[in-house]
C-alpha cells in the first residue's frame, strides 16, 4: 500500500491575479514501493502549464507532465522515473513542488488526486485536494477575543 503525505497550496499571482496550484508528495519510509505517478483528476482550468520548482523542499523532480481527457474530466499526470536514469519517488523520499500555472481567477474544491506504484499497476485511493482549511489555534483565540470584546461592549452599554 502506498502511504505518505501530499501538501497542496494555492497562490494568487501578484502580477495578473491568476491562480497557481502546487502539490508536493512525501512518501513514507514504510510505503509499499516507488511512486511513479501523481495524477490529478477533475482539475479543469481554461489554460495551464505544468512545471516543478527546485528552489525549496524536496529532492525528486517529475520527468514529465501529461494532460489527457476531455475538458470536463481533465487529468494531469506528473510522472517520476519514466525517462532513463530519472529517479522514481522511492519510500522515504520527497518530491519538489509540482505546479500548474493557470489562467483561473477562482476555483471549486472538486479536484482529486491518486498515485501509482512503479511496476505493480497499483493505484491508490482517490483523495480530495484543496479541502477547506482547518482553522489554526490562533484563529480560535482571535475569535474568542472578539466575542469577549463584543460581550464587554454590550455590558458597558447596559451599565
């Protein structure tokens, strides 16, 4: 079984206001084999370019990105180790951030991802990408402070 973590980010360009989408795969040391494909499904944008960044975390780059399917069910496949000599994403390794530079200015949280294990034909379960954010503890603290401030202002007016 493939196991690991996928980090995802959405970044709005300060130049033209469009969105860039980023993913990074971290394979657990106990994962069943080398990951050779990170596939995004139902990722639909008017136009996008696939790439990867080597200026941050990670050590393994995809050697190709392919787009396939009709626009309403488009898939993008980032491949590892498909070119002679390029590494797959072995257990315990981490990919660089893969990205799709798009012309989109908003998005729906409908995209899915899965991974395949080299040589086995095994495909992982599908997972939602870009799920709603979970508030940080500091967000809850700010909410409580705000509610306390509103309560104090209401008490002051009554008194």
